């Protein structure tokens, strides 16, 4: 028995050496390498959402709140929710896992990617997990605290565009004009000129 096993093993080893060539891409086929986004120390380690991703994060939060409220209304026949019900839905919206969101690099720019966000590239690497879910949850709770549950629910009742306008595009919103490029450069004082 042992001589037969040894002979079989000896014969099968050389045959297995070319398996990678036969199972991989056909010879001469171009291979594609897509690098993961290179994250700065702030993007990797800070507990806060980087300023450059605030607008994307706001759109993700508005989308998730809208979806959760729409589902809850669907369960009660599309009528308005009671105050206690929409407060519970908003809490659940902000406390969800947020695991389906992450960062992609598109055209040299880092962007948040996930449900409800535009410009997702199928041939790119998305970095998920890590600090992103906690950052989104924290921002969501902040928006609910700043705007108030009643105001957010009222905007939802007017439609998805009204909710995005309230949370993201208002005068102080994350996507307000002038905020997209980050903080404004500091002006030099008279003594520095």
C-alpha cells in the first residue's frame, strides 16, 4: 500500500506545478490592479468625520433617515407617524450599523460610498469598517440633536429633497457652497504683510 501511495504522490506533484498557470488568467491576458485609497492619519485614526467627507456623509445620513421613516410609514398605511414612533425611528436610524459605507478614491479624490450616494465606481476598492460606521452614527445623532426630531420628520413629510435641504444644503449645512473645498484660507494680518 505504501509504495502505491508514494508512487501516486510522486506522479501527482509534477502535474500540480502548472496548476496556477491553467487556473489563472489566460496567457497574455492583461491583469488589472486597483489600489486601495491611501488614507491620511486623520482619515484612519480620528473619531470625527474628515471635513472633506462631511457632504457625502450628510447625504448618506439623509438617505438612511428617509428610508427608515418611509418603511415605518409603510407599516401604518402611509399615514403620519406619532411623535413617539418617529422619535424611535430616528434613534434606530442613527444607531444602525452603517457597515455598508466606506471610502473610495475616485479620480484622485476620496469619497464616501454606500447606499444613497452617487458616483460609485464598480472597479475601485472601498475601505469599509474601521472608524466609518461610528463617525456616521455620531454625525447622525448630531443632526437629530441640532435640528430636532419634529423638524426632521416635517422635512421628511415634504419629501426627500426637503430632508436633504434641511440637513445638508442649508446655510450651515455640510454641502453649503463655500464648504466643499474645506475651510477658507486665513487672511494675512497687516503685520504679516
